[in-house]
């Protein structure tokens, strides 16, 4: 039995085609990173674990789709340089260079940090594919110390251009968050996937 790309996306993530994953900073920390750190089930299978640091093949365009305008969300573990406290952020031919750190507040309580990074190559820019930026989300305790080994990263290529000729699927485009585990159904008739799944039941 064959599935088209939209059916496959729905089966793998639970998110219908045409919907966009647009979580807030607090949702990323509380509903995804905290659950990952505690070993609890995640709301959706949309954020995978990925090693983005290392010497070989860790340039962002070798891990993610260079031409995509999509923001990619991944969990990764930070590695320290030797026995020190500094984080090793080497990634292939370059490094993720820190730009700034912003606190994430839940009302008046600080629950984490959002750090901005830009990918920079060592020496010549020859061979660089795109302008990659990353936001790294981390949980902190009451003493402002990081909780757990995992961080959650959102990564995208700012140079990627949307293909205006590509036709969007005729579905609703609307935001939902992790508290809504049953996104509103489209007003149109049942999709081919819904029909297919009903036949299996």
C-alpha cells in the first residue's frame, strides 16, 4: 500500500498537512525540552535527536536541507572542551558563534535561556552554503544552572528562498500549540488519509 508525501508526514508526526509547527519559547521548554530531559513521552514526533557538533560532516547544510525555508527543531547534547566548562561548538569546517543570550520568563520566573548563534567557517568562506542561524533553548533551575544535558535547537538557513511556484495543499493554515492535541479538522470532506485509516479500523 502506497502513501503520498502528505499522508506520510501525518503518520510520522501526527500533524496534518497544511498546519505549521509554531511553538512559543515557553512551549518549547515546558512541553518538549522538559519532557525530553525527564524521559517522558513527547506530544508529537516532530523534534528528533541530532548531533550537530563534531569535526566531520557537521556543517548545517550537510545535516539539514540547504534550500528549505523551514525551521528545523532538534534535541542535542552539549559537549565540553576537555575538562573545562566551555562548550565545544565546532561543526565541520566552522563553528557556531554565540551572539547573545536572552532569558525566557514564565510570568516573573526565569525558566530558561534562548541563545542566538551564527555559523561561521574557519578562514575562507569558499564552499559555504547559506547563512545559517540557530536559537538554542536550555532549562535552568532556581540558581540559574542548566538542567540536564539536552538543549533544544531551532536552525534555519536565512538565505533559502521560498518557491512561490509550488502550490500549497488545500488545507487550513493555522497555529496550534502543544496543549491542543486534536487540531481542528478542515471544513472540507474527509481527506484520502482519513478514508484510508477508517478502512483499516
